[in-house]
C-alpha cells in the first residue's frame, strides 16, 4: 500500500467514525473542500476554503446525518491526484430518510498528502 493510499484510508476511517480531530490531522491549513451541489439547493454545498471552514462544514454534516456505510471501493492514484469511488449509506437524523449511493471523491495531492 502506498503512502497516499494509507493516508486516504485513514481519512475515510476518521470520516466513518465522525472523528474530526483525527481527520484534521491529515489536512493542511489551506485545505479546500468542494461539494458539487449549489448552496441554494443544499446550504452546505459549494466551496469551503481553509481547513477550519471545511471541518466546520463536516461537523454540520455529521450532526445532520448518520454514516451507516462508507466503503471506499476503488482508489486510483496519480502523483498529483487521486479518485476514490465510495459506496455510501447515510440516514438523515431528523427525518430518518436513507440515502444509498456511490459517490466519487477527487483529491488534489502534494507529496502524497491531500490539499483539496
């Protein structure tokens, strides 16, 4: 397993556990996070600049949803980027509604570490 694969695995373990402190340990201060959903459709969509803003957004998501399954299936890594296909199953805490899907995270890397 490469260094980047190990880092990404640990990031997804932290996400699965909703452990923001552990997740933060893998992200640089300048980290940017994008959810490709317009903010007028979902208020937490759009771009967050900086690790602090990204972690605040993730904490709001964690308060809103339970992660029942977060299973990284396929990881493709180039020197400066990675793509991870993930099977997800989440439950909206307020309504109890479930979402099952496959999503892809795209990572920008520097020296094997995620920066975006």
